[in-house]
């Protein structure tokens, strides 16, 4: 702990011990990003370790610490750091460090592009540390192979038509990436339309089956499904085959849920993706169970991480992997 490194400053009459307290967005150096590492600092203050890192909540974080009052009324802790230093703690959590180099390089380019599109002046931070944005684990998460992938692609991002591309990625597409316009109602960007993907067929969640007790399922639906659940109907599908809706049938009628609502209610650990292929009730068990079968893991839009892994095994360069998942885009900044 190097207390001497704190410049004793005051903000709005409050002594901060050298921490920046942002109640309004502040300008940032080029190439930096602000990461909300905690939504509630409680009684703990970040401790500067050296000019490029600090300790908080039992972890070491790269960058410069600051605090800000969040809409919840609690004081959050923010790390401001170089974008690539941030990626050091992202890529190993989003892709295994043991994967081939070109898969890790492709992941680094996608993660860098995603992070840049999240930068904003509308709040005092840009990204969260959870998968709501990209998982970030600080210094402890870093690995030599993923650091090397970040370094090898320094400054490289995906562009389209001369401007920044909007990118998304998921663990496994299940054999066909999803069309962002059909899944989320986004503008029909050409490079976010679904593409057939034969590469992820050996991925762990390429095909999956999960079970949940029928009484637990009924409790989750609550008032959305009056009466006993008796069955299911899969609604119309999009161009890739993903259902747009699921009808839950009951003695008192039916409840129609979008596939996204269904997955959110039941939980992503059970419903791995919205690509639900079959759903029914198994009454042969002592406790009746809802059985759900599907393809892929995650939303399925854009970059398929497991597909990229197998393309890399086959010797495909990072640029070609990205061109496959985002047709028409260009890697800029090389």
C-alpha cells in the first residue's frame, strides 16, 4: 500500500485521499476504459499498489481507482485503465487460454471492438465486470497466452463501411448464428445476419437437454400460467430455426412467452439458448419433470466462440474467422 501516491484532493468539499470522485462524466485519455469493479464499496477504500494498479475486495486491478455515486445511491468503485490492459483480464475468461492462438486473437479483436462501442459519457463508467458486458477478472485472471493474443492484435478492431462495427458474441451458436434483427429487433445490419456454422458441432452445448421439476417450473411462471401446466407448443421459428415463442398449455388456458422471456424466467443455466427444439413433460419419474432440448449456448448472435476455436484448430487465421462470422467487415488498425 503506497499512501504517498495519493494526491490529497478535495471534491465538493469532501477529502478524497487522492481518489477521483465523479458525480458527472469526466473526459478520459484516449484508449482508456472505465470499469465498474464494484457497485458498492461499503466501508472499504481502494488501495493504490503502484502507478498502474490498486487493490480492492481481495483482488488486484489494473488502472487508476475512483469512486462514483450510482443511481442506486451506493458508491461504486471504478478502474480507469488502458483498453488493452483491460482485455488482459477479459479474454482468458471469455475464451480458454489453452485454445489455439488465432482463436484467442479473434476473441481479442471482438472483445476490443465490443468494449469500444460501450464507451459513453452518459455515466461515470463504461462497462461492468459481469457477462452483462464482458467478464473481467482483474490481474488474477490474466494468462500468458491470452495476454499474447491481446498484444498481437493491439489496436485492431472490426469495422464496416469505414465505421466501427457493432459486435456480439456467444459461447456456441448450435450450428447457425442468430439474426440480430430477428432476435432483438435491431436494424438489419448485413454482418449481423445469421450464417450457417458447421464448425461448432463438437462443442459441449451444440445439443443439450435439461430437466426441471414440473412443480418448480409452475412456481416460476406463477401468475403467468393459471392452473396446472399440461404441455407445450413451440411457436413459429425465425430463418435459422429458432422459435420466436413458446406456448405453455394449462387446464385454464395458455400463456404465450417469447423465447427470450421463457429463457429469462426459467434461467440460462437450464435453458442454454433460445434455440429450443423440443419441450415436454416426463411423467415417468417419481416427480414429473419438464424436459427441454435445444442447440447452442447464449444468444447466438455474431461470433461463435466454440466455432472459432475449431476453425483455429484447422489453421484458419483470425481475420478469416472474423470474416466468416461478420461478413463484409474489415479488421482495421493493424
